[in-house]
């Protein structure tokens, strides 16, 4: 299984740089941040200072050498998808072709309300995700794009240069909605990731995704399967409890584990959890 590491951009730039470089040197498959404008509650206070996800992602791309980089995941409501498609191309070039496009339907209503961003019902946001991915793939692969959708329209639009990765960087769709989100995964994604599931529930959702693949005539083997596990470094035994579940996830068909740290881990912990071999 692939092992990746994630740290939200809420801990100061120098701390992020140290984490990125350590994870890169220790052989983690990918390094991720998240796409929120301030802390999201729970263990992270809503007032916690937060660096913007995609600009810090560009810095991550420049300061690392081998790890894949990405934002797990980008909220579809926050940016026009044509603008996002151009941003992604820039990061793909900065990284030398190491970008993963993490996308999701967005969920954090307080951010939307605070910034005056429309927060449609879940079904509408998932439909926006479907349309955005369609539009973005067209921009990355066509010389010019004209598109008339429900939410966005393009007229003879350019997206140049094209991504380093062809036809485009891998698309990772995050979510666990059985009826709609997993159908978008089946239609568009190169990888699926769902957060915080135990191996039994993950296996059930994995089988639901297979059913959606059959419905859209997609080979399920084309989609890498992943899970995001939340690691709390300050809680004794928390990291070890996740590691103990690795075999169960692997037996269920999981191919990629993303360790999402709720606070900056010590170098010793980053080394301890690093992939082996």
C-alpha cells in the first residue's frame, strides 16, 4: 500500500516547510494540505490562522523533489473551475508533473456564510462537482473549449500551457455519499478517498463504488482506492491504532492510506510512520 502524509496549513509556514521536506525525504508517496480558509472546528479552532490551500500547495511543489503533492480536497464551490484548471496547470508545472487534483463537493457551511459564497444543497453541490470535472478535463485536453452547462459556461476558452501530465493530472475525488458522490467518482476519478472510515465500513463503500462503476460502464480497476486516517500525535497510542488497521484495509482492497495529522508530528513520529521498502 501507498502511504501519504497530510498537514493542514494552520501551523505557520516554517512548520509546514519542515513537515513537507521531512515527508519528502522519508519517501511518503504524496504530501497533502486542505482547502479551507480558517480552522474547521473540532480539534482545530474556527479562529485558527490558516494559509490558503492552493498558494501553499504551489510552495510545497517548489520545495519538494519526489513526493506527489495535492489538496485533499478542493471545494468545488470556492473557485470557478476554469480558474482552478489554470491554477492546477501552474502547480503541475512547478512540481515537474507531481500534482494530484483532489476535488470534493465542499461541506463547511460557516466558511460559505462568512464569505458570502453560495452554499447550495448537497445534491446541487455534487452536480456542480460533476460538471466542474467535465469542464476542467475539457480545458486540459482541448485546444479551445466551448461549454454550456447548468452552472458554468465557456466560450472558445483557452487553457495554456497544458499540464505536464497527460492527458491531465490524476483526479482524486473525496467523499462517501453512496448515491451521488460515488457515482461522480465512478465517472471521473482516477482515485477515490474517503475520510475516517473503519475497515468494515470502508469495504462496504468500496463495493458500492464497484456497483457505480458497472452502472457507468467503467472498469473498477481503473480507480485506485484510498482512505484518510486522522492521526492525533498528542494522544498516546493513536497513531499505533491506525497502523494496526493497515492489514484489514489492505485485505479490503485499499491501496493508499493518507495519514492526516491534527497537529505537527515530531520528526520521530514522521519517521516511524514512513513507508517501508
